[in-house]
């Protein structure tokens, strides 16, 4: 059954809060001011979200000394808010038919060479089994924008994933919906609904989205996260695709969007994503807007200081060394063992669990949205985190315990979240070590777990964690969360 696209008229109350002229003036006229920058850093370290003009002041700080102070502050703030845990997930592409003709995307409607497909229930089940066989507990389902991928289709796809294996939380990356559409999707028990605005610059947006589809309506998309919140989905993710306009403009716009959501709904975005444009079939990038590695590292650190409590996602679009560096500077979530070909997790070999740990694949641009840069397996990513003293977390507890939206902020703002998240990170990591890790990684991981448990200051929590780890490792119990 084909589902009609929603009306293109934005929801009541939609406002265009991105003022291009003001943001461009901030970029052009904000001087480097060491005294002000250090005051802004102190504000961020107190976990107070920054104003867009304060973000602009950090962007203007180019001297080596101030740059170093910004990086050091971001590193400390990340540790203060999130501890040393990194959440792991995987994307699962469900369908790549699309009515849009976005200039930067391999799925664009004018790309006649793209192989179009959507996964049926049986194929989704095989994908989920392959992913859970590698240890994943959290997925994000990705959909093109097409009449056949309406709210009911998204809802049913999510339900199929939950029924197919031990996936504990499913997030969604799909086109913005109307309020009633979001309510239908919410019936499946999703976590975060993620919408990238792509570029916040109005002229760049119009150039990148030439077709008269709903994605060409800037305000419809900008208002998408707000409509989701109106529908009761209180965890939304926002993002920009860096490489379509000035990175400084996009960074300030992301902070502006986060602030708008907080002022309108009492809670900001659950996550922010900041992917850089990657090669895709037939895509030609504008070199004027290429973001250098140095500037990319700077913008991630600045975003961490600007939005202290927001999760930050760095995907496998980025090379391994960049992702490894950014984990310490503000990133809290990464994907691992990623395959963005439709059906790729179960259709590219992987005859045994041992092979699944180390499988690598070459992206087929006829099947994929873009080219990946980091093709490390789940095991390799986990080992890299362990070697860096980071706890790989497969936790999904907050979603299932109702700690979302404003409730999450009530826990996070005073710092209590670490008392919940560190124990849950450790118990889910112990599950991974027992069920999926090689002997060498298991030995490394359990050494890390022992050191982390010993470092828990609260004796009651330390004993609780130790007891649960034993129940998992020796008793075979699973999914013990706070």
C-alpha cells in the first residue's frame, strides 16, 4: 500500500530562527579576545549551554594558546559529563528509493545507476541476526524519502527489528513527518528520531535541494524536530552535513537550533551529528567548503563546549585516526562494523562468528549512499577503545527506564548520570566480552573492567556493579541495568 506524502505546509507555530545575515555578521565581526574566550570556557565548564555569539567567539580564537585551551576544556568537559564510556551502535539501511534530488547524495532521484531496494521482513531479520551476532544492541534505521516509506512502513520496520533478535533500542533516521505521522512511528517504541538539516544556509540549502519536494521546503525540515516533540518523541537528533556551506556558519546554526529546541520545548536535542561530505556516485563537492582535518577537530571541541549535555555522534564517514582523536574531545557515540549497502550485513559472507569479528567490505557506490572511511569491525573498534582506556558501552537503559527528554536532563545536569551510565556501560561490556570477544580481547576487557570497578567511589554502587558482573560472567544472566 502506498502512503501519501504529508502536506508541505509547516506545522502551526513554525518559525525560521536561522538568521543568515546575523550569523554571517558574527563570523565576520567577532574578534579574537583571549579574556572573553577564557570567560566563555569557564561558563562551559560550569555546564551552562553557550549562546550563539559565544560559540562565534570560540570560533574566532585562532592563536595556538587559545586553541590548546579550547581542546583541553572540551576533553575535560567530555570526561566530567560522560565519563570514559563510548556508546556503540550500527546503522541499518531499510530502503533507498527517494523522491528528492539532493546534490550530495548517492540516493538522489536523478542517479539512474543506483540500485534501488527496500528490505522485506525476512531480510531485515537476517540483518538483525548478523548484527546481534557481532554484539550490537542499538541500531539506527535509515530510510530514503519516498511515498512507500510512510509512518506505517517505518513503524512496522522498527517492530520487525525488535522481533528479530536482541536489539534493545532502535533509533530512526528518516524524513520529517507531520505530528500524526510521528505519533504512528512512536507506537513502535523508538528511541531517538534523527533529522539532519543538511545545511542551515538558506541559499546553499536551495541549491542542494533543487526539486520541488517537501525536502525543498526549508521551514518544513527545520521545524521537523519540533513537530516530533509535539507528538511526544522527546529525544530528537539534529545534524548538519559539513561541506555544503561555511563550517563556521553550520556550527553556529547547530547551536542556535539546539537553543531553539530548549527554549520552545524545555529540552535540547538528544544528539548532534556533524558528518563531513564524502564521495558518492556522481557527486562533485564544492572545494570552497571543504573542512580541513584541523578545522573539523576544532569544530567538534567547540560544539562540546557549546552544548555540554548533548550526545555527539561521529560516524564511519570519518577515517579511523580522526574518530580516535575525537573520542577524547567530545564524541560520545560511534558506529562500528558499519555496512551501508542495502542488505550488506548478511549478504557479504560472514560464515562464522569468528569471521564476523574481522570482516571488512568495500563500499559499492551503486548500492550505498556514500563511501565509508572507517571500516573497522566491531571487535577492532572495541579493542581500540579498550586500549585507550575507554569503556565500550552497549547500554540502552535510559530509553527503557524512561530517562528521556526532560527527565534525562534532570539526571544529567547534576551529574548523576555517571552513577547510572558507568554501571550500565560496564555490565553491557561484560556481556559483549562473554558472548562475542576473542580470548585476547576478553582478557584485556576484563582487566579494564576490574580497574573501572575499583575506581567507583561509592561503595554501595561498587558492590552492586561487582555483583552484577559476576551474575553475567558466571551465572549467564543478561540485561541487568540500573
